[in-house]
């Protein structure tokens, strides 16, 4: 099977997923929306952790993509909140700078992947689609059909 066929297969299997994006830079939000629109992934964007918690409590999501350094409730706090809720959802981090010890801490949290800003959109979108297409459980999709 060619790489193009695998990509088309992944695109089809990623359709309809819901992604929660916590990012305070509107240009990055638009970039992510654009990059994931090809796979019909619905992106709910929030600019801080309090909005992210509210969205997380209001809707099921299949993935969380979070910046670390946002005002108020930061990305690490959001990740901790999600883990304490016991929800199994892949988490990807995007950040402009990694704090000391980030890589080790990310590993203990089970973060799927992380990208340093500025990141290459094609690589980012491909990785998000890959992670979503490999998931067996689709909490947001299941909630829609329930």
C-alpha cells in the first residue's frame, strides 16, 4: 500500500473527530483549523484554561491540543485536570518554549506528541490525523450516536 493510500485511509478514518484546542494566538488557531479541515476534524478553540475546562465539561472530545503558556489556567493544569477526571483522550502539546524538565514531565503524563512553535503545518496535521485514526474509542462520535 502506498503512502498516499495510507494517507487517504487515515483521512477517512479521522472524519468527524472533535478536537479541543487551547491556544491564545489566533494565527495559530486559524492555521490548525485550516490544516485539519481536510480531514473534517471539528476544532473547538479556546484561549485559556478556564474556557478549556468549560468546553471539556460541556462536550466530549477525541483529542486535546494545548499550548502550555497561556494566561490563567495553563496547559499543564489542563492536562492534570483531564487526567484526574479519568478521561482517556490523547493530548498533544504545542509550545513556544519548553520549560526545564518538560520532556521528562511530558513522558510521565502520557503526552502523545509535542510541537515547538513555529511548527510545520503538514507534519502537525499528519501526526494529529495519525493519532486519531489509530484510536479505537471515539468518545465524541459515540456521544453523537447515543
